[in-house]
C-alpha cells in the first residue's frame, strides 16, 4: 500500500547529555536501540558508564554515549557484537593512553612513540550501513540498525513500541514501511547482500502485527471481509497489516494469505458470504481484471435478497489496471476507511 501523507509533526532535536548525564532509557532513544540492548552491552561487554553515581539509576556521559554510538556503527556493518565491543574498548584505551602521555621534555629523555597498529575493522561508518532512509521518524533508524545487526530482541521491542505509541496504521505507514522499503532498495542495489536482513525484518514485523492485534471478532452473514493475494502473488505482509487494523477496530476478517488459487478464492467467498473482498497484487503480472470482475459479480442469499461483495483492488500491481466500479484505495488508512463503511452498512 502506498505511503500515506506524512504527519506534519516532527520530533525535536535529540537531547544531549547534561552535566548529570542521561538515563539508560534516554540513551536508548538517542541511539535508536532497545533499553535491554544497552543494558546487555553494559553487562556482557563492559560498555557501561565510567562514573558510578548514587541511587538506582545509572547516568551516561557524552563519552559513554560516544562509545555506544561507535558500537552501533560497527555492529550495523555486520561485525559481531563481541568483536565490536573489543574494538570500542581498545580504541577507548588508546585514547586514554594518548591523553596521559607526559609533555615532551629535553631531547632524548622521551622514547619515540610507536606507530599505531593498523585497524583490524572497517573505518567508522554511519549506523545504518548506508540505508537511504531519507526524512523519516527516528524510530526507523533504530529499527533499521536492529535489523542489520539481526538483533531479534531489540527489533521486537522497537516494533512493539512503535505500534503502541503511534497506533497500527501510523506505525505501518510512517515507521515500518519506510524501513522495509529502505532495506529492499539496499537489497536491489547490492546483489545478493542483505537478503537475510529483509527476510528477518519481514518476519519480525509479521510477528509484531499478530501479537498486537486483538482476537478475531465474531462475524455474521454479510459482515465479514475476505483478504487474499491473487494467484501467483506471495507478498502477504500488507494484507497482514490490513487484517490487524480491521481486528483492532473490531471488524470480522478472514485472512487467506498468499497465492490463493482461483477455485479456492471462489469457494471461500461462497462459504463466507462476505461484505467485502480485498485482492492484493504486488506485481502487474499477477493483477487480473477478469478475476476481480468475476468475484464482484458473485451473488448469494435467498431470491429477492441476493447480495454481492464489494471488491477492493489493492497493491501496486493494480496501478494502471483499474477495474471499473471497484474501489482502489491508495493506502492503508483509505482501505480501512472503505472497509469500515462497507461492513457497517
């Protein structure tokens, strides 16, 4: 589904560490990672605050945060966390040693400095490993970093936080989908690289949608929405988010997933007698006008009170293949609005 018009609200500039330092939660938001990730890096690799203050809450200084930013940058390039942590701590030790060197005295009293060893890891890079995210919410960057690190715990926590904070529709259009599109562009431009990242991210998005959706609503005749990919189409994630959004609104839905054969689609429509059928096509090669028209012409019910479903053609595959008389929503929010109005008739 196309990206909806962006909410004009923007987050303010990221907070900088004060004299008192930042809390772990503030550091996590600044870096775009889960608080549990920050605590794990502290406990497992010793990347915690240098100074210890009284009380239960630890405070992070600008130097502490800089180490974690370096950790994010290294892990985003694919370096394992343990190796990245050794590099960060080694760099910190070198910097501390350089700062502690005595001032130059009389000639001949100070041994010449040894040249630094050659770096064993790639040069510093911006966290995100070159993903072109553009003007997006800060959460996109955190989710992209977690996906690139293949960090399942952090990714689940960030996805669920985005859905809880923005709501399912806004989280999808403004956070999740821009990140998926950026990973997809990186995959297309890098040959076979990053395929695992795209699959990993899609899987966790699907899981977050299922966990966040309420139980399926009970339905009655003519009050159900059938969701299915057209034959030959296996991209189910947009239908999954639509199913979750409808469930969130208490609307009954029947989800049939990818590549549903024509005969099976027709059987499902006849058995459920839905108020609406949404057919998803990612590619123009799978979008079929005759199929959409056939489903829209199906009838059921007693004579004199026959009913037909409203058929929605959704997805980029229907672009330029509009079927006369059938609605074609341009985004998730529009699809939800159309289906709400159809089911409530």
